[in-house]
């Protein structure tokens, strides 16, 4: 089977799974309810952009073309994709680049800012306020536990935080202490299931904390996605792919394989992130 046949097979399977379950007849449900939103994609230039042709440079530090994200989304039937910068030391220019892509594709892309709580300490509140209010970015992505400065800005701006901390336990006290902020934990707590126990910790934490949500991207051990879908209400799960380096078409198919009832699937695939972003 070649690559095109594989993708077509996934899409046909996805269409079949979307059609099962209860709910209204096709065409009766609102267009918004049927929209799929990918909540985790990367785009733009990274700290090794000048070395993008060097095979030793990690691809998440060089350049992720937003056209790659858009192409995968079109083939999978994804309506909109949340994009944010790849790895940089500081993010003022990278966030401006993301805002530029959103202006170029306003009906297809949603932008999040990204910041580093250490390298940008003392400047984040003003920068994030400008990025949200003037540049139209809708959330904050970070690979750390949010700092007090970040939390103050996020609470004022009423935006969610999509976070990828070193360990699930590192962020839970912050989540408990800020019940009015919506936190989304990437990768079901463990990128590529590198520590499967973190998936369990993430599921238990999301069950206990009303303002903690789990995002589905890059979960290799599929039984933990199934466990999350069984243990948590559908309102707690948010579809993400980690595109373009992780293929959005494959990640979407994994959510289809959960075989959720139609209304629950629609929440996971778009309704939940739409609610958190107030779209």
C-alpha cells in the first residue's frame, strides 16, 4: 500500500466512524459542531533556522512550514489548526511570525503565543498582553510550569495555557491554586508515551481538577487514550496532533478509533477547544 492509499483509507475509516452513533441527521447539526480543530501544531522559524539544511539540527529547532500543517489538515478534514512557535531562546519575533501566518490564513489558523519563564522573565506580561490584545493571539503555549508573571497575565487576558511541563506533578499545585484559569496538559502528560505512568497521573489529575484538560497528541500507547475516554467526561479531552512533524491525519484517526458517540466526539474534536477559546 502506498502513502496516498493509506491516507485515503484513514479518511474513509474516519468518515465511517463519524457517521456512527446517535444524534441528529447529517446536515441538521450546526456547521460549528462539525468543525474539527487541531489544538496543537507548530510553525515558523526556530533558533537553528540558519542551519535548517544541516542534518544534525533537530527539526523542531529549524523551520516548520505552516503549509505543511495546512496540507495535512486539508487531507484530514481538519477545519482549523492552532499554531505556535517552535524552539527559540526568546519569542517576541517568533510570536509576531505566528500572528502573521494567522493574518494570512484567518479562516484556517489560530495563533498561540509562546514564552520562556526564565529567559524572558520580567517582560512576559507586557509582551503577552500586546500579543493577545493587539496581534490577536488566543492562548499561551509553554514547555514549563507557568510563572507568577505568566499567570497574572493569563488571568487578566482570560486565555488558556497549553503546557508541557517536565512532569505532570510539577504543575498540579499551580492548577489547583488558579481555578479560574483553564490549563491544557499536552500529550496526555507524556510525549510519545515515554513515561506511561505519567498518562495515568494526568488522567487522575484531570478527573480531580475542574480546570485541567488533557490534549491527545503523540500518545503512542493507545490504551491510555482509551482509558482517558472511559474515565473522563468528553468535555475534558481536546484533540491535538503535534503537526507537522507528527502527522495530523494519523493523530485524528486515533481519536476516531475511540468510537465515541457522535456528540462526545464532536466535543473532543472541536467543541471543547472552541469553548475554551470563546470562538
